[in-house]
C-alpha cells in the first residue's frame, strides 16, 4: 500500500487534477472582468470639486458648478491609488479673463499621463464681477410672533453695530437691509447670543455676500406689556353704628398692571373695594387687588388703605329715602361701558389714487381694532361706520412711509386704536 501511495506518477496525476479544478473555480465571473484582468486596465468615475483660479482680491466669480464628474481609465495599479486618494485637481483658469461672461474649459492637473480621462461638463459658463467692500450698519430683528403672549421687546442692540460686507459690486449695491435675525419662539425673558448676519435687497431676497465679522452679539430686553393706572377707592358696606368714615386713602396712588396689550391699554383705573363693615376706629387695612379681565398680574397683590373715622351720634332712625337731598338718585347715575370694534379700515388721505397704488406693510391688511368707551346706551348703538380712522400723507413719493393714526369718534365717546402708526408702501402707476 505504501508503495502505491509513494508512486510518483500517482502524485503527478493528482496534482494535475487539482490544478484543473482550481482553474475553473477562480476564473472571472464575466467576460469584461476577464478582459480587464488580462489587460490590467480599469474604469472609474469620480465626483470631484471644481477649483476656480482667479484674482479673488479684485473679482468675484459666479455660475460655476461646485463639482464635476471625471471618468478615469488606465492600469489598475495606477488607477486604484488615484481613486482612493483623489490627489489631483480639476479646475478652470480665469486669471487672464476680464469682467463679464466667459465660457471656459475644465482642466486637470496632477493626474498621471498613463490615465485617460473625460470630464462632464467639460465646458462651463461663468460670470466675473468686480469685488467691492463697504461698511454697513447691522440691525437686530425679532418679531412679535416670536414672543410669548403679553410680552414685547423693550430694547434690542447689536455689537458691533457695523460690519464689513464684501461681494460682487452688483450684489453689494443692491443691499437694502442687513439683519441679525434672532431665532426662537415663545420668548418671555431677556437674553443675549451670537447671531449670523444676513443681507437682503429691497424685496427681501437674500444676497450672496460675505461679512467680517460673520456674527454679531445681540442683546434683547424682553418685558411684559404693562400700564400704570390710578387707584380708586370705593367703600363697601357700612361701619359700626355711630362711626362715620371721614376719608379713605391708599398708601400709593398708582398700580402697574401686566398682560396682553389690547386688554391692558383699555384699563383707565383700578378700583379697590374696601369693606368697612368691621371698622370701629381709624385704621390701616390691607385690601386685596382684584385683577381686571385680561390682566395676568399686578405690581402689588395688596394695597394698604388708610381709613380715617369720626364718632357720630348713634341712631336707630331709618336712613333717608333714596330721593333725599343727601343721597344721589341711582336713576341719575351715568352708566358707562366699553366695546370692541374689529376690522375698522384705515383711510389714507392726501394722495392721488390715479397716480399711486398703496399696500399696507403694517398692519396687513389695513385695519385696526377700536376700543370705545362711553355711555352704555350710546356705545351699544355704535358700529365701525361711526368712526373715521385715517392717516395723512405728506410729500407723496414712491417707497415706504410710516404715518401716525388719527381716530375721529362721535361726541362723548373715547376711542383707542390697536395700532398707533401704519407703514404703507406707495408704488407709482406706469
């Protein structure tokens, strides 16, 4: 048996059979791969960034694609390292080009001459423009819609107040607004943060320019709408028999109310109802502040009221009749009330509608809400048609104007608009 295994011819035949099996096992899966393996070449397509060579101190280039496709073909040993490292450059050369539009060829540098290549696109169209710089003022921008209900911006500031803007002359000269737009919503506290600067044209289209510095520090002071109103003291109940109330005076004459602007602005005073039924002598009483409708809180939860008394003669007599000279008849008391009128139109006076068209920038649309106050019977009968809300234009010209609102109301009626001014854009008709 050992002699049979040690037979050299048996070993040779076995080795041949194994070699034939190995050949068929590892042969290429396709005809194309077989050809590439035999020839030693390969194709690859790479997405490459496009470099623009130009005088960037004096010019700006626009219109070039960010990347191009490069198809490479060549020996595998050379192609694969290039594919992995991408250590070559695809560029367009504009150094000898003047201001204007140019169609230029896309070129390659740093690529082995043993590799063939094609570029898509192989030609690109670009615009060369003059580069300019200038100082511009930056304004912080935060809208009312970003604030929590009942809050407003007390003040907003940026540092630095000016930045250097650089870009194509056409874009820089179109700049109408440079803003540090503050992000966020439901803002109710003061804050400060770094914000990126952005530039816009007159139609609020963003412009492709650069800034130095790129960000500014914005400080925003946020407050809650408030109004300081006088305190009115009203007696509630009657003191012990024989005690007369000679005076009631609050320790402070005013109080500050906080809440949504429309509700707070409509309040003219705050009434303190002082219960004197338990008063037996001059005293100081802490009275709870009852918040009017719409008010979220007040500067004081309680107000001290100084109550002065004097001793009178006890009496079991009935109080004088209602029509006595010593008491005001309730029928003679004037009852006042408030009412809200919505969507009252704003009239624009002193302009020629045949020469200009108008668009309300703020408020948009051009209507306001009126809060009116007066005798109840008169107020109940009034509608928006009984009031004239208007603005007067001086020196009409194309562009945007801010004007104060005037409200004309019927006699004996107080009226207050939800806005104090409007912003109107005038456009000249062609």
